[in-house]
C-alpha cells in the first residue's frame, strides 16, 4: 500500500542531541541519552488473562467429549510406578510392580484387539447354540418316542437328534466354557491390577457379574443332572434368556473396548494440540515484547506513524493476502 503524501512529506519535529548516523544512535542508546519507557507487558498480560478465557470453545468441547468417553476407560494411571531404588525388595514391592506392569498391559492396543476377537467369537458361539437349540428342541429323543409310543417326530422338528448333533453341542459347550474361563480370568486380573476402584464404574461391574454368572450357569446346566423333561420346562428357558443377555453383552463389550482405543488416540491428539498451543503462545508473547520495544523507540524519537495509518495498512495487506484465497 502507498502511504499518503502528507504522511511522507511531513516529518516530525527534530529532537535535539540525536544524530542521524546509525552508530551515533546506537551509542546514544548505550549512554542512556534516550530513555525508553518501561515495558507494560506484565500489566497487559494480566489484563488478557482476565479477558481472554484460558480455554477456547474447541478445547472445552474436546474436554467434555473426553470426560464422557472416560466412563469406558481403564484408569491404570491411578496405580503409580513403584520406585525400584528407594523401596526395599520385599514381597509387597514385587506385588506393586506386577500390578503396575499388568495395568500397563491392559491398556495396550494388542490386548484390546484380542478381547474384541474373543468377544465376537463368543457371540458367534452363543448364536449358533441358540439356533441349534431352537431347531432341535421340538424333536423327541429315542427314549421319549418309546415313552409316548410314537415313531414320528412333530412337525416343528427340523433337526433330529443324532450323534453329529450331540458332538456339535458338546463342542460348542466346551468352547464356550473355554471362552468364559478366559473372561473370568480377565475379571480377576483386572481386579488384581486396578483394584476395587475399577468396579466403581457400573459398566465394568455389570460386565463382571454377567461373565461370572454365565460361567456358573453354563457349568450347572450341563453337569446338574437335570433331565431333558425338566430342562424343557423352566431351566432351559432361563438358560436361553441368559444366553441372549450374553449376546447383548458381547456387543456392548466390544463397543466398550473400541472406545478405549478411541479415547487413547483422542487423548494423544489433545496433548499434541496443547503442546503446539503453548509453543504458539510463547512465540506470540516474544513477538509482542519485540513490538512493544520497537514502538517505545519510535515513540521516543518521534517517528511512530499515526494509529489510523497503521490500521489501514494492516487491513490492506490482510485483504491482499487472504481475500483472494477465500474467493
């Protein structure tokens, strides 16, 4: 932008004892012939802290999202790392150290992916078991056909009892018990590593109750010496309803584990943004201090342009740099 003629031709009144030569001007500053006003940066910074909020709207929104998602997070950071140098090498020390390492392992993505795989496998096993039970439950066994003196199966019977069906049901049972054993082990491991605070979250408490109850019911209904006629009445209904609950729990548990991974990534991004924000604020403060220093010098020697002229120049340069990009 070209400055106005009047602002260029008119010069401020000469100040006595100030040389035009640059070296003399530097010497004059060193000899304190020109007194620079003390910086008001401390006052300005204090005022800005009262006016400008410490957090932007984006930071507040991101913090709110993280607070909501932390309901599903394993808070392993509550367990401090044991000091290996100061603490004695006793049994309590090794227990604390093992708790710390287990808690760190529970937060690793590999562990979360393994849990998701096991949960989805358990969901498939439960659904297959429910389908087979629904299709074969109307069918009569050989003993029941002799008891009812009939040789024909009911019309609702789709899969008759056979050796292959019995082997399939046995395989599904033992595979389900294996998965439930792993889940029960996970519950006790989490309790050992994270303590009782881990179960203050209702979601984790419900998850543990469902896992332990499923393991007990699965073993009870298989080895409880309950006849088929008795199971067909109320016991089998309870078992099937509980397996439906297990299926819903599997879906919810997988979503919870995925949320843990999402929380970790969002938290890492937030820390990176906070670090960049601090660096930007430091650079901005340094630039403002330099600007204040130069303004004081120009004011002292009487060569500071009028504020309106500076504002017009800034607006013109801003339009030239950014308005074409917006169009």
